[in-house]
C-alpha cells in the first residue's frame, strides 16, 4: 500500500505561506488598539471578504490590531435596499455578527447619502420625481427598518453623510431639492427614535477648510437647538502629504469640540501619489484618465517616500494625541494598501500606498511611527 501524499499546487503553497507569515507577524508586532487603549478607539473599514473570513492575510490582522469597525459598502442604501420591495440584510448581518464576535465597537455607515442611493428612491411609479411627503416617508421607513434591525448592536450611525458643499452651503442633492433643508433633521429624528441609545454622527470630508467647517458648525448648532443628540462629528481624513497642515487639523478638532461633541477621524488614509487635481474633495464621482506620470510606484515604494509617509503619519497622530480628550475614534479607510479605494479613485488602475500595512499585511515604517507616538501615553 502506497503512503498517502497530499499534493498542493505551488501557487496555493505560496498563498498559504503568505497567510502563515502574516499570522506570525500579527501575533508578534505591537497592536494599535493596545497602544491607544487609554486614548481613543482604533478602527478599520472592512470589505465583505474581510468580515466573511475570505480576506487572506488581513483575516488575522484585523482582530489583532483594531477594536472598532466600519463597513465599506454593505449598509449603504444600494446594497441593503436595492429596489422598493426588497431589503437584503445577509451581508450586513454578517458584518455585525463579525464585530460582535470580536468584541468590537460596530459602526453603521451610512443612512442618508447622495451617492450609492438607487434612482428609484427619488422617483414615483411613472419615473417622475417623487413628492416631498412621499420621499420623507420613504426615507423614514428605510432608516427605521435598518436601525431597528441592529438596535443595541450597531453602536453608532453616520446618519447623514456629506450634506455640505465646499463653500459650506447645503449640497444641492435630490434630498434637498425634493424635501428641503429639514430632510437632515427628519433623518436624525428617525434614527434616534429607532434606537435611542445609538450614537448619532455627522460625517464629511474637507471640513478642515474654513468655509466648509463653518457650514458644518452651523449645521451642528442647528440640530442641537432642535433637540438632536449629536454625539460626534466625523472628519473623514482623506488626507494628502501636504494637506491639511497640522495647525489646520488642530484648529478644526478644537472648533468642533467647542460645540460639546466628540470628534472622530472616520476614513483615514494618506494619498502620496501625484495629484490628478488640486481639489481636496473626496467626491467619489471624480474620475480622471490614467497617465504614467500619475502612477509612478507600480514596482514598489522607494524608501525615501516610505519615510516621508511615516513622518506624515507621525505628524497627524501627534495632533490626534494632543487632542485626545476630544477624539473618540480613529478609523482607517481600509486595512492594507491592496484593498484601499485609492487604487481606483480618482484614477482607476493606480498602485497606491496610503495605509499602515502593505499588500502582504506587513507593517510599514508608517506603522512604526504611529506606535512611537503612542508610547509615551
């Protein structure tokens, strides 16, 4: 009788070796969540593979490093409520169960947004724009059903996302055009009624710029005067190597803290690639043509750039730590460079390096610099 021999393809062996190496590394290296355990929560936004156990080397990295999670897409309207008759909760259910199993603070993102909301939401049965009361009812029904399903399990909600234009005025979205300014108030009232214990957040990008920040401050004050218990403002944190300046970030955090709310960094990454535009917006609809000069690091990141990124993260976390009494959470938008949205935005097909872990889940010099910032705490 011949001895039993298991044959594994070389490609599979290579994949297994990478995962095994990542697991050993995750167990040996310091953890962000431990380094900042007395300071603020540290989180990551997860894609569906990652909270379903199909994320490769990230599967061991996530519970080792983070104590709060956000969903990249599965709680957005188009994912969970794609047509008028059906809700699809299976992916969102897995996300919430994953966070509970790992003992994490689970975030809900997002209930009302101008993107990733199906066209049918704003149309009647004939394809004409829906009326104010009908859209209000549709919005309130959606919020109530989703928030109630996860009542007591999702601990905080980005209720309204990106409601402001760059000049600080309300964005001219379909929500505003059809319902009017009070769509924001109604959204928060519905979310609070559905789960009175959940934290309610407002989330937006480029609030570090004075005009938009002023608009957000006015919005938060108005909601507070209307009895809405806003717990925190989310600065998305889609930063560049040269924006915002540390002083600008510090001023922004202090301005919102003065309103009596916490500040969260909700979607942190640092774009080090040559800019396709000088805009600081993180508007997902932006799209530019791929050019070689805008994608210079296809074969890896030079050490000088790695060190520059490490210094940038050191400066950012220096500001966060200085303002630690005002900050409740810092969440990265992604886990590793491989799954960052910046590989496809605002130019598809680029090779980006915006996070603390590389494509093999190994900590980068930026990770070490962030840990060093935490060491005196």
